[in-house]
C-alpha cells in the first residue's frame, strides 16, 4: 500500500522523521506492506514544494540549510505553493493513504496554524498526524469529531513524552477503564534545571548549559514559565478525561532563580522539588495544575533526574499505572510520528487476495 506524505514543518523533528522513513523502509514494507513517499514539504521561512512523484528530502535539506527556498524543488516550474495548496494537492493524489505530517512549533495563544493545517487536511480526506501539542490542547473535541465524520485518523502521540505510548496505551490497551486523574513530570528542560540546582549549580548556569546543548530553546520561556507543561496537561486531560480545556485554563506556576533555595531546602530534608503536572476529576469538571511541588524521596516522580519524564495515571479499575521515559530527544519524537503512521496503516482493511482456483480433477 502506497502512502503519500506532506510534511508541514521541516525542522529537526521533521528532518529526523524523513530519515526514519528511509532507515525503516524495508521494515515498513515487510511488516506492513507500506511504501512511503514524501510528495510535499511546506515551511514558514523556506517556502514550499510539491512533486507528485516525490520530493527528495536530501535536496530539501540542502535548500533549507543553505537558507535557500524549497520553491526550486517545486514541479513543472509552477508558481510555488503555500501550505494549504500543498495539502490540497496531497488530497488530490491517487495514493491509497494520504497523510499530513504536522510538526510546526507550538503557538501557546491559540494553537495555530497547526489546528488549521490539521483541519484542512482532514476536511480534504487526508489522515493527520502531528507532534504539535496545539491541536489536542485547543481543539481536540472538534478535530476528533471531524476525523470520525471524514473516516480518517487524527493522531498525536508525539505531543507528550516524545515517542512513549501514552495515548496509545489508553486507547489500545485500557478498554472500559476510566482515567480519574494523572500526575507527572512532562517537561524535560525544567526537570534538568531542577536536577542541576540540587547538584549545586545556579539557575542561570544550568539554563545556559542546556541552551548550549540544544535541550532548551534560545527563548526558554515556554518551558520555565510552565506553558509547555500546561499545554501537555490540557492535551492529556482533553484526550484521556474528556475535558474541554485549553492551556490557559490550567492553574500554572513555572520556575525561576528563586526555586533554587526551595530545591536545596527540600534536598536537605530528603525530599525533591519537581514541576508536577496534574489533573483530577471533580464534581464540577476536571481540575488541572502545573506547579513546583515538594515530593518525598520515595515518590516515583522525585527520582526522575535530568531529562527523564514520567506519568502516573489514576484509574477506576486498575489503580495507578505509571509509564516512565528515562531519556527523550529528537529520535523519540520522530519515532512517535512513525508510530502514528503505522497506526494509520493498521486501521486500513486488509488487502483482499485473489483466491487460488480449485484444481480441476
């Protein structure tokens, strides 16, 4: 089965995903009868290109890293398309699977333009997978209803905890289980900072080191102010607990230089401070928060160091279920997109094989 893909966003995650497609090409073909072809790439700063016979990711990478334009790769010398034209052309193709792969950066105010990209693709009959937290954090109910109406998939495993199967875990393996709440450490940058503070580093030095290592962005405010964790909290609550939240509805408190004193004081008492994201079902809805919390040393979340993350689900039938990620990064996030692509393929009806004719005696 052929899958044509359009990549909207071609930063580090999108590029690593394109590499994984090539690295796992034989595996995808053998295990899932899946042949993937990237036919479109659209970016905010480097333009867009569409080629019905496929865009070479290596050529796209050269164009982007040389600060050129993807327009040079567009087919037939046509005028270079915008993002929505790439999606339209993807939808007009003849591949059995047509999939939008959305990896633009998070807009914490409204989740745009990722929501519009996903909406446009599904309205046109394409499946949509994304590593962006915005669609699930701001518009999960609308987009999931649209996917059901159009008979396509809307998947976003990479939105929380990279490639660790949080959403898949609940959707595929916990039927008839009600998630009553959760708590977790879901932001790697702040956890790395808090670990460094416990080891005696200053807040500014720890942050500068992570920026130099590429863990934190040049503008780390989404992380240290708690917005990234709030977006993940809203996405988790919306999907797992049927809430109708946005990140702005999450009670949020980030971390700053003043947290160093609290972290060291907690350590002297045999405790740890972690930025904990939580949700709990109440009589009036779902209450959510992101805040620095002192935890007993025996607490699973207290033991997370560096970039480790974990999520503890509170359920009605199985009690508490914990899932940990001891180290995340670019490959793990790109893998989440690959996993979602395989899920799209698995949802397709099996190909019918022509029966062998009866032997004539």
